[in-house]
């Protein structure tokens, strides 16, 4: 890999590439702050594992990003390949998220988020995807293999941004900001997160154009521009009629009119939250049932979010607290532009100089859908760390003091940040974090540089874990972490 490509891949947080480029930085042994806890390797030698799902004690399925394979691991041994899909794994694409039906195994459905390859074979070529190449599909588990049942939804994958700094007419192909995490909520609904895919339309709070957003239409959230959102779907892919924008989506669709209006209205009805840049982490609080996510900023203000229904995260108008939009603007402008496009904001059609200078102006420029709510993050880092997976400790297996805490992993593995784990304690209402460090009472770690721990020292839970793309409490109450470098690890108390 040449140095230019590597630099772009790391900047875009391409998980698998970052894992490969920075592997020497995480060769050190994993260390936990609490000496009463230990780390052990459950299985190693996997190929870029991304997500896992327990199907029994000491028995789980795991997805592999680039091979398109779902493997079964039983008692720490790979028992075999239970499914092999042809995927496009360019940048952040591939076989990503997985979720079991809430009544599994009585209802033997397994849901997978995967990026389709047009070659019918595994590919890492940016252009070898359909326009709607990000798929959520449902499979049936028969006890030993998975077989296709139905498609749940198809989402945007193909990216041609035409935004080379030297010549904006040149094609710039990307494969980033696909999201890909799947979770069933306590309401029995399927939640799907997809990043902005580099789009700059209504769902990204850009009402000023240009229009169309790209070669395929927009900026309205038609099928090709349903990005930067969290979707809430029924188990068969249909739309729940109690979604937050069910009525307002229908109204907007009628206002637009015609086939486009019908498409836009139906899509908004599927949306639970919007204004999302990109996320590698989504989970539900086992104590209360609320939704939480991580979100990667451009080059500033990475976030941990509590996501109520109708959430508008603010992107692209702001990242981090709305009150600090001026700092967000200054940091992104200072980042400048790279050889192939803007560093943080990605699109020349929305350069950092367009970011609002005041919170009042930023709020006025949001896509204001009835029943939507602009929402500050519960925590953010001023300069990128950046975060990936997050998961709750559910139970007292690690000690009563950890029950209900939220653990956040890293989206990079490099010298300054070889894979930090962070621990967040929730308040009594479980909608805010509690901090011992007075500097964090403003909910922002004002760190001094990328990957810097300043003001995050009290949150540190572990070091040297590399990239972590899934965090789950297992049937035994221990904490399991998936690392694309090839492992599943377990944190436990001897």
C-alpha cells in the first residue's frame, strides 16, 4: 500500500486498512486499569471480524468484513463457515453488522448488513457495487448453516464525489461512511444505522444545495439518498406506523408530489433519527431500553450519543455541542484540504467555510421535520480519538461497580492511541453520564491533539486493545470484544 492511499484510508477511518497499517502499535499486551479484571483471547486467526452474535453458551457467529463469511465459533474453535457472501470490502464496506431475531432460536432469523459486489465475487474495487449496494438481508438458521430468506432494505453504497481539489470534474470514488450496525431494540423493532455516504442533502441538514446532490438526484431523501440516518423497521422490513416521522413524512411526500414525493415520504417514515455523519457503534441500554451510539466527527468533536426518537444529531451544521459550533468550524477550516478532497467534511460542495459561526445560525439551518429534536451529544472529544463500538456491561460478573456501565472502544490503532477502552457511568435516570473529573462537567474532553487523553484520563478502562468493532455482554456475564485484527477477546473476573 502506498503512503498516500494509507493516509487517506486512516483519515477516512477505514477500519480494516487502519488495522493493517497500524498493527505494530497494538502488538503490546492488553492492559486493564482494574487489576482485578483479566483479558483472555477466545479465538484468534479470524480475517477482519466485525460483529458477533451468541447463539448459545460458548457458541457464537462472527462476520468477516472482506471474505463475506459468517463463521461459527464453539468453545473457542472455529467450527466452520455457515455462510459465504460475495461482498465489496473497499474502505468501510463489506460484511458488517449482524443481529438475531429477539425470539431466536424459536424464530431462527439472522439479519446481516452487507455490501453487495457486482462481480458476484469478493472485491475491494471502489466502483464494483450497485448504487443501492448496502443491503440488510434476512437468513434462516437451521442449526448448522444460514440460508437466504428475504431482503429487508437496500441502501446507498456507490460513491463518485467529483471533488478533486485540483480539478473538481475528476471522478473521486470512495467507499466510506456505510455505518452497518444492526440491533433489535426492546420494542422488537430492527434498527439500522447508515452513515452519510458523503451525501449532502436534507438528511445531512443541508437545505441550501446544490441540487441535485449528485449524479443520481437528491437532495431529498429518495432511495439513493436515504443516508445519515438510523432506521426503525419491522422484522420483515416494513415500516412501523408509530415511527416518529410517520405522519410528517407522509405530509412532506404529498407536498413534493408525484413519484418522488411518494418515495421521499415513505423513506422519512422509516427514519428514527437523522443528522448522522458516521457510526461504528450502536447499542441498547439493558436497564432502561434507550438507544446509544458513537459518532465520528470529521477532524473534531467525536461523540457518544443518547438517541431519543426523532433525534437530529446536527450534522453537517455542527458536531459536538451546538454551543461550540464556532470551535467546530475553526478546527475544520484549519484542517485545510488534501490532494483528493477536503480532510474532514469530505465534500467540496460543503466546505468548512460554510459552517455557521454562531449556534443561532446553525440551528436555523437544520432540516426541521415536525417531531424532530436537535440533540447535543452526552459526551464528545474536542479532537478526534476516534470511537467505534460501544456496549453495556449487563450484570455483576465483573463486579457490582460495573453493572450498567457503558464501554466504548477505539476506531483506530496507532502509536498515540493503540486502542483505548473508555468507561462511562450513567446517572440515576440513565440518560446522562456522571463524571468525577470537574473538567468533564461540560461533557467535552478538551484534549490538545488527536488521540490525546487530556481530560479523558478518568474514563480510561483499558489500553492496547486495537480497533474494537463490537462489544457485547455474553451469556456468562463477561464482556466480549471483536477486533478486526483477527480476535475475539473476553474481559472477566477470575
